[in-house]
C-alpha cells in the first residue's frame, strides 16, 4: 500500500497524476490510499503520521508547504520512502518529480513580449510558500528583466490557486490607472477565474488583454478564446513518482533522485496568435542521473 497525499484532489492536475501513479503501482502489486490536505500543512502532517502508523509501504506526496521534520521522522522511525512531486520539501525524501516552473513562466513572458510586443504584463496568484508557487513567480521576475521589462509591484497579485482568486486579483489589475495589456496565470483554475472576470467586465480577450497560463487542462482548447498554455503530461508525473517509490522499495539505501519535467508552449488564440499552432520552444529537458526518455518524450526512471 502506498500513501498518495495531495493538497486538492478536485484539481485535474492531481487527479491525472493519481491516475498515472495508480497504473504503475497496480502493475507492481500495490494499491493506493488517497489523502487530501486541503492546502493545510497541519493536515499534511496528520495524514503522514496516520498512514505511517497504519503501515503503508511508502508515500507519494505533493506538499502543502509543511517542513521536513515529519518526513525525516517517518524516514528514520518507520524506514518508509517518501517521494515528492510538484511541491517539495528540501533536504528530505527518496526523490522528487517537479516541473520546469521557472523556465516555463519565462517561456510565457518571452512569447508575450517578443511575439506580441506586450510591455505591461501582470501576474496573478500562486502560493509563494509552496515551491511551485515560488518558482513560477521567480520565473515571471526573471523573464520580465530578461526581456528588458519593468516590474510594477502593483501588477503582481499574490493569492492562492483558486478560480475565486483568479477573479478577485484580475479585477484588481483592471482597476489600475494604467491597466496591464497581458496577464500570466500560474494555474488553470486561476486562468478560468480571470477569463470569467474579464468577460464580465466586457474586456475582449485577446484584443484588449491577452492571457496565457502555465497549466494545460482538458478545457483549455474549448474556452473562448482557446487558452495558450504550457502543455504537459500530468499522468507521466504520477508515473515517474510511482517509479521512484518502487525503486526506493526495491533498492534500500539508493540515493535520492531529482527529475525536472520539460515544458512546451501550446499556442492558441488567447495570447493574440491568429490560430492554434504546433507546440514549440521546449523548456530545459527533464534531468536526472538515472533518467532516460522513451520515443514519446516521457521520462522513464531506470
């Protein structure tokens, strides 16, 4: 039995990652116990301790911003491997599978600036205490400076990962005396909230405000206009994390692995491009000392 702990199972990303992990684990004779922490570090800690006491064989964990003490305790007391994905805790665990968060956001900034000439680009949401939130915000900052663009603190709207935050913070951007001409959203729910708010205000996308999103989703190509995103393989992330925990169970004492999943730009009309284009400009590839790739480009742990 493997414990699978996530901040919000209603998110399509976590549900798809769960599917990928489940397929890999079931083939190896393992089942999954799922826990939802509701983005709360205290619930993450409680879930880890409860499952460890219940004798699971290992964990796949997307952290909600907890510290490493409980994971370290589980590793020492119960000898259980903990593999992180998406949001990680530094210095602990048998491995991690993360996205090219910073490079991906830089790709979005570059597309808006280089291809469409935007100079005033806003950024909405993301929890900075989580590694994915911190890295994506850093990618925005580096991308803006790298393209010679000034960062106006009023155009950076912190928040959480929810659709409600997307609406609220987009409204705040549109109330500025000098509104933004483009907005980057670090997840699909934020982008959906932002698009809803812009539509309610009668703002034309992309004619008046262009929008792009870090997350791909099943709904992204179906929105009006279809959403320009960073395409990714959610199930591959779960599959990789499951492969890592199986490796740790089979090879006790093996060194921790660190895999970073590459990102590609999937261009659609929300950014101002006239029509959907092939995926392009892959961000830095997945990396690990023991990772290779199959013909489809999915990383495979060996």
